[in-house]
C-alpha cells in the first residue's frame, strides 16, 4: 500500500513476533493513514512518523494543485 503512496521502503526488521518496516513517504500521503493501516492489519498495525526532509513536488502533482488553487471559489 505504501508503494502506491509514493513510498520508498528503506528496510524491514523482525521484532518480537512482528515486523518493523521503515519507509519514507510524503507527508500528504500519510496524513489519513491510520484507519487504512488498521483495516489492512485487522487493527494490529501501528505507525509513527517524523519529518525527514523537504523535497520538490513532482510536476504532475504541482499542475494538479495549481489547477485546484486557480478554480473559482463557490
């Protein structure tokens, strides 16, 4: 699921009967991730996040955002 959210898997470690997956994902893609993870893992998955760095937004996404911002309000 994280690959479809522009995520990059950095590593997977076994830990006490589970797995820890380290992934870099754009913040916009994980702001509403908690209910999705609960659904995927039958309520057993946890995640934490922290800001790693800023990167330039892909051009296809920039174009979509600019178009949304330029739409008339109403």
